[in-house]
């Protein structure tokens, strides 16, 4: 039923003009849908309460039922002139409430289907890859709706934008600011949000919220959420959703405050700009509603805005396990200080609150930010940063070190970057964000493990040790597999694009390929010049960069059982 309601809704909002008869027919359909859901909701709540079932969703359903009853009162017992003059009453009298009900029913039914997927023969890697393919296909169809664009776009451009949004990349073959209507931009934003966290994360969240969790679902989500404790899966999932929404809300508010000095800009426009860019920044997507992005003259020197966007990018790129572990560490030490100062009480010492993964990620991230900022400042202070004050140059250099780590926003003309800065960007884009985050790249932990392994080999050690811990060989094997696969994919992408578009400069093609695979979204201006085959290559690179080449191989290849034998060892000459 929800699919039918959703299709009718898409037909209404997706096409430009409806005949008078069609509007009446749609209005009658919404009335019928409203009544069916109302009766179903009453019966469902009655049966669940009778059985003594207590779920968090019952509170939400009770609120929804109250709204629906209020809507009945408004529609049948209040004068029409009164409902037209009051916006809140008009909401209950219009079809907008029905739209929300349609989405609610769709989420409930989708959550049920999601729990069924966990019982299928698909492994987590296959389900992860297929979920992104489904979301890309859905996004492509939505962007092809007439109401999504001011002028029609080709299928390949719709597929390119949908893939870029779902894979939180930011590369665009058309200008989103001038091509997409507000409806189209809302579709892109929805794809960014769902793609950033993963459709299975959202679907699992609503599945647990409405249906409850199970051991099977917990086992499936264990790897996605990087949570080893099965008992904490549900709590971790809720923490991820809550943390995302809270940070994005705070970020949108701060972005809005940074726009107060903009001339001739209405508040609704500022609000929409703030929400769009806060979500895009936290998800490391790099999409903007401005044609030139943050390089637009009206905000190019808005340094407070750049700092807010940079902080959102960093929070989104750190990874949820690292953020939660760091918060737990800070909370413990703040409690110790609080107890010692106010109550003269000393709390028991807890050793190693920061795990090895958090330490590696935080240190690597800090080193990359500091080194990147210093190098960018030295290389570009008389070039792309020349128009800024000293403070502006420092902020611009910091932003320039943050954004290549899978974010994709630009505050300078990237085509004017010096050759050394281009090489710096290639390295930062390739390393990318941290594991279990919304960002791409090979990840900071992979890069750190590779460096530590090289140092260990140079010292003649037979194992990798750091912070008085030994790293397992499995992690080292995975790190070098990820590095090799990334270079193979990027190299193949560069080869194919130069083959299909030989007129493009090799440096620009390499920059585009690194940016696509690392889901960064930065470009020196060749994206719109790509031929159809080259766009397909970049689409594949973005997809592989988001789902992970190693994850794709795990999903495609049959897992071998643990081997109970060993062959004799023989040394391979490596020099």
C-alpha cells in the first residue's frame, strides 16, 4: 500500500502540470489512504496494547494518531474560512499531512522488508553493495522527473549526479544550482544524507524502532557499525543517527549565523542554504547550491563560514567509533576533575580508555591537518591565497588541508593551483578520511599501518608494534590489499579516461580520477567536458571508492573455510 501511495505522490510532485480531473482523483485517493491508515493504526495499537507489547514506536504512533484525529476534526467540523487564515489549521486541512503519513507507512513496510533481508542467503558485503546500487538507481529515476530540473537532463547525467550524491563525492556533470529545481536539490540532499550513512543503517534503525532487533540483524550490522559487542548494536545504531542529526542541526544553525551579513538574502533562502551545506559538509559530499561553491564572491571571504564547514567535515570524517571513544575518554576525565574539585573525591583510574584505533586515527589526522595546512600556506600564499589577508590565508590554508580529505568544497580556483599543491592534494585525497566514517580514500588507519610496517621492516622487526600493542597480521594484510587495489582502480580510471578523451591533460585526468575514487569531489574543471564513456568510468570509480574494492571482492568471491594444512615455506626475493 505504501508503494502505491509513494508512486501517486511522486506522480503529483514530479510532473509539472496536472489536469483538473487528475487533481480531484488524487485528492480522493489521499482521502481514502488517510482513512485506511487511520483504521489500521487504531487496530494495530489496540492489539499491541492488549498483548502487553511496549515499544518506543507506540509513542510515535500515538502522536500520529492524535494528529490524524485532529485532522478529521479540522476537515469536517471547522469552517473553511478559518482553516485558510491559520497556517497550522491549513496544514491539517491540506494533503501535506497525508504526505507525511505516506512516508511513515513506507518506512514501516521498508523496515519489515529489511529484517527479511537479514534472513536471506546474501552476506553483509553483498547486501551492502546492493543497497548502494538500489539507492543510485532510485536517485537516477527521481532526478529524471520533469519537476526535478528546469530543463531535462540526459540519463547519463542523472546517473552521474545520483552516484556522486549517494557516494558523497561531489563531482557534477551539470550545475546543480542552475539545472535543478528546489525539488531536485531536495532529492540530491536526501541522497547525500541516506548515502552518507548508508541506506541499510537507516533501514535497520527504523526496523529496530518499529519491529525490534534480533540476533540475526545484530550479526549483519556488526561489521557495518564496527561494533564487536552484539549487545551494544542497537544502542550504537541509535547513537549514530542521533549524533548525525545533532551535529548537522548545530552546524546548520552556525552556518545560518555566518550568513547574517549577506545583503538582499531572504531568511528562507538562508535557512535552506544552511541546512543543505551543513548536511553536505558533515557527509563529506561537497555539493553546493551555488554555481562556484564556496568560491562564490559573496562568501569567498566569509572565514567564519569556512571554519564551520571545516569542523563539520572533520567530525564527519573522523568515524563514529573514534568520535564515541574520544567522547567517552573526555567524559571520564571531566568527571574526575569535577569529583576532585567539588567533592574532594578521587575516581578509580581506568587504563587505556582510548583504544589503539582511536589513537592511530587522531594522531594521523592531526599530522595530516598540520602538515597540510603549513604546506598549503607556503605553496599558495602568493598564488591562490594572494587576495586574502594574513588571517584569511591561514583560514584558507587550513580549509585547503581539510577539504581534500574527501569533502570536495573549494574556496579557491583549483585550476590555478601550483604543481606542488596538486601533488599534495593527490596525496591527501588518496589517504582520505577515517574508517567507519562517511568519507572515502584508503583511510587514515590504512596509511598509518603501512607507514608503521615500513618502519618495522627497516628496523628488522618481525612484527608491528605501537603504543605497547602488537597489530595483528590480518590488519596489515588488509591495509596493503586496500592500498594496492586503490592504485589499480585509479590507474585504470586514468588510463581509460585518457583513452576516451585524449584531448584532456594527464594532470587534470589524474586529479579527477583520484577525486572520484576517494569520493572527494574536487575538480580542475573537466567534469562537464567528459565524454559519455569517461563519465561511466568516473561513475564506476566513485562507486568502487564508496563501497570499497575489497568489500566488493569479498561480496563476489566465495569465502574459503579455514585451511587446516600448511605447505612448506619458500622465500621470495624482494629488493
